[in-house]
C-alpha cells in the first residue's frame, strides 16, 4: 500500500502493528536503526503489559488496547502477519498513502543493511508440509557444507537471520500466506508452493485470494519455480508469475519424472531437471527409505526440498546425506508405540482436512481419532477418499458432529465412537476406545483434521496428551 518508500531510518515514524514473535523483534530493530517507533496492539493483558514495559524501557512508544487508529505522523506500518487486511488500521494507512510491510518484507529490505552480501533465499510455502520441507532443505544444504538456517514461519525470526552476527551462504525460508500477503518486493532465488487446499479463508476472504498470496512466492524467482505435478493449481501459479529471464519451471511427482521434473522410479528419488541432456538422463538422489517417515506426502516434501537444493547447485550425495540426517518434529506422523500389535501414530499437526487426508493415505487399516475446531471446513471429500482404509473412528472435540455426519454419508459401515467430553481424561478415553476397535496390524492414527484450541492450548499439547494416553495403555496391557 502506498507509494512512499523508506530508505533512511533516522527519525522516521514507523508504526509496528502487534506485539509477539514478529512485532517485538521488528520494534527493536527499527528502534536500533534510529526510527521513531510506536507499537499498537489490540490486546491489553498482563503478558502484553510486560512486553510493552520492556520496549518502553528502550524508548519505544507502546499503545495497548487500540490497534485500529493510525498514529499521527506514521510513514510506514510494519505488521504482524496475522493481522487481517480488512482491519481499520490498514484502511487508514491506504487513505494516508502509508505503505504496509510485514516482518518478511522488512527483513528482505534490510538484508544488505550492514554492507554484507546477503544470503539468497530458497522459499517454501503451501497449505501443508512447509515446516518439514524447510527442515529437510536445511539438512540437505548443511550436508553440502553450506552455512544455512531454517527460518521464517518456522518460528525463527528472519530479522535475526539477516541482521545477526552469524553469516549464511543460503537461507531455507518457510513463508505463510499471511507473510506473503505483506511482502510485495520479496524475490527468492528459487521457491515452491507444495500444495493448495482451502485454509485460512476467513483471513483471505476467498480461495482465489488465498492462492494469489501463495503465488507471490514465485514473483521474481531467479533459477527455479518448483511446483507439484499432482496439484495443477501450483503449476498455474507458476504460469502466472513474472520471473527473471531463464528461470525454469520444475515439477515434482511421486511417479516417474518427465524432463524438468524430480520423481520416483523403483523406490529411488531421481532428478531429470538438473542434469545434462535431461531428455535421456536421470540422476539418482536417494532411496525412498532415506525419507523419514516414507509416507507418500513426506516423499513429496523430500522431492520439493531436493529440487530447491539442486537449483542451488547442491550435489546428489548431499541430498541423500541430508535426508538421512533429517529428523521430523514432534507430532508429525510420529510413531509413539506399538501396543498389542497395533501401531499408535501421532499426527496432531494434521489440523486441516488436506493434512489429514495425506496422513490417512499413509496407512492401510486405521482407527482414526479426529475432531476439534473445524475452522469452517467440510469433511465429505476427506471421508469419501479415506473410507476404505477405516476400521473405525473415535471423534472428539467441538465440531465432531460434522465428521460423524460425513462418516454416516460416505462410510456408514465404519463403527464410530462419539466422545462427548472435553475434560483432561478425554484423550485417554479416546485412545482406550480406539484400542477396543482395533485389531493386530492396525494403526491408531491421531490425525484430527481440526484445530485443537477447543480442548488444548495447541496441537503440541494435543499430541502430548495422545502420547501420554498411549503410554498408559501400554503400561496397563504389559
């Protein structure tokens, strides 16, 4: 928004919208550059007052409980990514011709602030799989001997990465649709949109707007726009992007790859994009068994990470070594235990239907623990695609009726336990019911397809509760 640009920060009036993981570093950095910083924040509680006091001690002005009014004299707004575009603050900024940047945009603009040659960005977005792919990518880059870090939406401040004392050869950057919305001048070395499915539509307003913000990651790419062959919407975003001359479209697929693609042949990840004479040649990169865990959607993540690394010139051996060294975060298809011949898998991170569908596709005979806050999602397509894999279902959480109704429509033969409780013992009850429905060789899968905040602080706490319940179940059966 707006046409005025900020180049000399000394004495510039900058408003930071939102305290938190992005707002506080932004306020500190801008104050350190000599800007006159005012932080505005909707909330006013004990935690924010403590944060405000720390910033005020530095000389930053903080205004709690009013995030709607544009402070007088504001020349730039730097916003937390979660602030919706329709907030009154941004309408006031547009009327005053004041530009709005996100923390990613600020980091991009400041990356050469101290005269250092800035590290190129290899950027990853998508509805699901972003964090895993970025971590895989960083592992591959490290295996190639490159100084790197996984940063961005993964929880590591990009500002710290570009302005900190440590220097990097290349950065593996996870970007959310929110962050991309507020990053108009970002230009990555190479980037990927892993997949697109309805999510955060309350924030973006429509699927078209959501997809358009995801597609911003391809704008100005230098070497490669990496897309998902199985998800045509990602290829369409590449077609619509304005990239640098010579930038290539590179596909990844779980099938045998065509030229300019990475794919899978006889259990081997192969590259037909970054090889000489790609019409005839292919380069082996790694075995499927090198991917942890080797579920189909995770193999797709590995191929996307490999494509970005290869676009940066990483040798094949580093792809194999990096994938072997990678360890997924907790609550992402994590094997908790085997009890009485049944595997218990924690994929609490599957907070939407797209992620749950990928998780369910990884196993053959499943007792599914699902439910929580649906965030406006519908479950018919998910259940219809997964019905043949379901031995049973145990439903928890506020919106479990939506899943129960989808199961009745598309999998009426599947036994369903509907748990109408939200107390701390609810997860143990869910696991006990799942154990009762299961048989040796089955998988009890926590893949809720919903957010967790109706019953738990976050998906991590939900996964922890599941793991603790499985341990109790194991102790009881020992």
